[in-house]
C-alpha cells in the first residue's frame, strides 16, 4: 500500500518505529547535535524538529540500530534545508536539524567538559546524578532488559557529578539555550533521594527553572514532601509495564527490590500533592500486549498524572537489541488513546513554557491525532485558557529562589 502524507505526530511515531537512514548529502557533524549514547540508551539517535501548525515536534530518531538500516525514511540535505524522504512513495517532509549548543564544547570552572555534566534532550537539560545503577552490579545482574546504562555512564558522562559543575551547566543552559526545565535522573541507588536533594536545592535557589526528578519510588512517602519543599516541580516514575508478568520478566531488579505497587503508591501520592498534570507515569509501548498499554494510560490519567509513553527502541548493546521494533498501526492506536484519556480526565497538557522532550512522543504531540468533534473542541478551548492562566504561575516558579528572596528583602515592608 502506498503511504499517505502523515501529520507531524504520525511521522514522529513512524520514525520511532522504523528509524531513518542518513543520505550522504547530509553534513550532520557541522549542522546537528552529535549522537549521544547516555543513560538507558534512548538518546542514542539524531535530534530532529518536525514543524507543524499546532506545535513543532522534537524527536530523537533511531539511526544506528539494525532496523533503521531497513527504514524507508532517509534524511537528505538540499541546499541548506533538510528533508525526510519516504522512498516508498516519493513523499518528502521538511524538517529542521537543531544545532549543537556552543557550550557543549566548553568546560566548567573546574575543568570538566560541560557536555559530560548534562545534555539537551529536545529543549530540556537532562542530568544523570548518580554513579550508574546498582542493578548492573548485582550478581547475577538485575538490570532492566532494555537498558544500556551500565555501559554508558562514565563513558559519555561523568559518573559522579560535582554540585558546582551542575549549577554552572544549568545556568549556562538556561542563559544560552533558553532551558526552562532541568531533569535529574538516577538509576537504582539506596540513597538516591538524599543524593538528589542538594542538586535540586542548588539549581532551584541559584539558577531557577522547573525541576523534575526521576528516581526509584520511596516507600517513605514523606520524602516527597521534603523534595517538594526544596523545589521539585515534577516527578516521573518509570514502571514501564502494566502487566505484572512483563514487569517481573523485563525489570528483575525493580521486581526484587521494590515491586510494582511501590511505583503506584509514589505516583498516586505525588500526583495528589502536586496536582493534575505535574507527575508522570512512564511506560514502554510495543513489548507488552497493547491492551495492557491502554490500561496503563487509563490508570495514569485516572490518578491525575500524565502518561509518558516511550516507543520501545531495541537499543544496540541491550539484552533486547534483537526484539522487534513496534508496528506503526499499534502505536498510532496507543497515542490516540493518550490524547483521548488526557481529554477525558482533563489533564492539562502542553502548559509548561518551552518544554519539548525528544526521547518520547510527548503527550501534547498527540493533539495532531485528535478526532474532530465537540469534546475535542471543548478540551482544546480549555487548554488554551489554562495556558494563559498558567503563565504567571510558571514565571514565579521559575525565578531563582535566592534572587526572589533578595528582591523581596530589598523591597522591605510597606
Ligand atoms: S533502573 Fe533499569 S532502566 Fe534505570 S538505569 Fe537501572 S537498569 Fe537502567
């Protein structure tokens, strides 16, 4: 069947599923961001921007995996412009290749290369705070089967990050790249919340911006109260699979040390504390049966969180590198369901300023998949109103706390 022209979200989904080849006409060393093999391996592709009428979509396209070599999609350069061509039907899509920020080539005051402290993934700054993940060091290894963190941390990134280095890179990314969101991430560590706290406080106080944390769930839920007080705006919990058998089979460490319920408890608690749309449940689509993925989306939105759905990527070097990449038709159903579930549960999506996540098909990318009708129209009108109302809230949340406190002290009492 000859494929029809896809909208930007459909193209994003198909590129995640099929990957892309690079035509010799491309000059990515000069024009693009280098392929970065960091963390669980999801960022191992090429960053692209797919322009669209509702929003521009940032994505990280698989280009190195075997399945990408068989992709019908090819990135070509013509003059100064880039296109993704679909060789099956001679279709072509205009795209933008975001350039590498100039600070990637610089060092912090202590001499550490800045790109080894944090990297842009879309428009946000991702920082892996801890020294890898203990699941990789147990015997037998209990690492998640799709993950390559054990091979990547310390190769492309500094394993133990210094507080001052992190503050300096966060400030530089904010000033020079317009970053509004810093995401701290860690694998399994018994002290991950204590380790994260000083980084959260230092960046919130001295740099500002929105702060996200992606750590293992804590059974002591009061930990989240303290982290929120320090300035965390967002938590995400990677439980990956709704089906308990898949959870146990592919996440042996999480099954043995925490269990699925710990993720649900932390997700529900923080969603209640921070309000609708501030917390996310992170899952992988394309491995467990699609009915389970749809159930996960219903559960996550039902508790007031938003679903962060990664299309499974068989990353080179992972145990699952031979597992097939998901089918487009299945993934389109999944992401249409994301939109419908967010609409039904009135989850505010796409409110945070300049926050585009390239590793996944972001919840508000799915606005391109909405079925026309009164319920979509009403949800979109509500989102537009929420976007306006949220602007002053985000402005105040993003101010550095030291600066805000100093300003109000200088103003003095009336
Ligand atoms: S928790 Fe799992 S996905 Fe995360 S770093 Fe460890 S092994 Fe990888």
